[in-house]
């Protein structure tokens, strides 16, 4: 029997968000009681809250919105690589010995323990040259446990621009602590949010048996 790993953050009050971004809020708009037959909640959140998919529109004014992206990119075989030894940037030498000759979807685990309760500014980001390497092996999607492919203070957004050149998709904020490196089936489609630059996702990995 295959095993499923939920690699998503729980959306909740207090979830860390990018400095200055919209904090997560929720409330009961209607509450089940003698005068109301249902509970109905309301949410306020950034499109980049928790585990999310970046749309091309996030880093390209002419790019597709998240409602226009190809869902097949977010569902299918993937390969998880442990790069927790990388500091600052994940460079090609950190992944090349683990990277298959062909890999349409690649997930990079940069953290030994995901920081669920605090924002970490000096997270490990991804070198643009690593994006180029993944693309040369057929990658259509890159996923990371960090909140962004680029450093928090980056203005050039070099990794995002490399993704743009290669037409790849992006998942960020994955929780990969308990998942061994290796091949999996990824299931992480974004919500169909009209004209939005990103979407939270419920990202899953399913084990693959020989």
C-alpha cells in the first residue's frame, strides 16, 4: 500500500508570513445555533500564505495568473533531494550527485526542521545556476521548503527570473522534514483564483513502489 505525506503548512492564526505581507485572519461569519443551521467561516490571507504556488504573474507583468497555469505540472512524478548541507544558496554541486538524468519535478529540502512558529529571514535560497541545471534535466517544476527561491532581500530575483526563462512552475513553503529523499508522486494543484499571482495549495506526496 502506498503512503501519503502531507507536506503542507496548516493555515492558522499566527502562521509566519513574509515581512509586511497580510497576516492570516479567520472568523465565523455564521455560527451553528438554534437560529442558524450551519457554520460558515471567512478568511483573510495573502496568496503567498503557507505552502503555495507562485504564478508567472508574480514575477512577470505579462505572465499567466494562477487560474491559467497548466495543472498537469503540479501532478505527477517528482524527485526529492536533501540539500540541508547547503548554506546561503543551493548551488549545482549540492544537487548534481542526487539528481536523476530526467526529472520533471524536483523538490529541495533545505531545512532539518521547518520553523512553523517563527519567521526566519536567513533561509537557504536557490542559485539561478541550479535552476538552469534542473531545467537541463527536464524539470518543469521546482519546489522548496523555504518561503522563496530568492533571498529575502533580493531585488534582482535571479532564481525567479531563471524559472521564467525556462517556463517552470514554483512551489514554496513545503514541509519536508519527515520525508526521505527519493522518488514520489506529487499532488499539489493550486486554487483557480482569477487574476491572482499565487495560491495556497494542499501539497501531498505519495510513495512509489517498484
